[in-house]
């Protein structure tokens, strides 16, 4: 049975491209359903962990998590998680570029 997870960054789904606007924010939402309790959830941006939670729950709902906005560059954001049984999941990134 697979881990069921999906996410959006500013409304863009996993694998999508989106735009950043001056003064805007970056928000992350994700429903996560494990096959064992989810031990750690991490949001990665440009190679760094920018948010981490340790829910220790089978079902996790992240809603409106505010993330850092990149300065002067494009950015990618993706989710990875690890369950207490060692099973892991990684999702494709959402790419955000500054509006021209």
C-alpha cells in the first residue's frame, strides 16, 4: 500500500511552475496519509530544509504553511517525509520564478 501524499505551493501542484510577485508570499498545503505513523515531514527549497514538522501521526494536514520567499532568484520547493517504519516519500518540486 503506497503512502498517499500531495501538495501545492501557492496553488501549484507537484511538478508545476508558478510565478512570484513582489511583496507576495509562498504558502504550502498538503494532505498526507501514511501506511505507518509519519515521523518527519520536511519542505525543501533550493537545497535547504525551510520547514520541518514531527507529527507522529498516520494522517497529517498542512494548511497554509508560510515559507521563505527567495530573494532575487527563482526557487523550487518539494516535500519529503519519513515514517516510523523507515518508508519514505519524495514529491516532484514546484518551480517558482519572479514575474517579469
